[in-house]
C-alpha cells in the first residue's frame, strides 16, 4: 500500500504528519510542496492550538502485508 506523507512544522516547534492513502502516480516534490504551502496559507493545518508554519518533508511511503507461516 502506498501513502503520501506530508510533514509540517508547527508554530509550537513540533511536527505534524498528514497521510493520504493511494496517492496518484507521478507526483512531484514541487507539486506536493505547492499544495502544502496553500494548506499553510489557508491555516488548514492545526494541531491543538498551533498552526503549521513550514514544510519539513513530503514523501511516498510504501508498505506491504506479509502473511505469517
């Protein structure tokens, strides 16, 4: 399973990660960071009372299930 991980820095100094399942293929770092910046500008990312004020990282994470013997 693939997921898009978007890691934001918060005003309080911590980080918060948003995860989106099954991202479309062909995403670029520039495209994802542009959307992340729009989310920050619109104050759409908040944890507790602390809003996101920066982008720390963005990446696609892939995991798979393995059956036990």
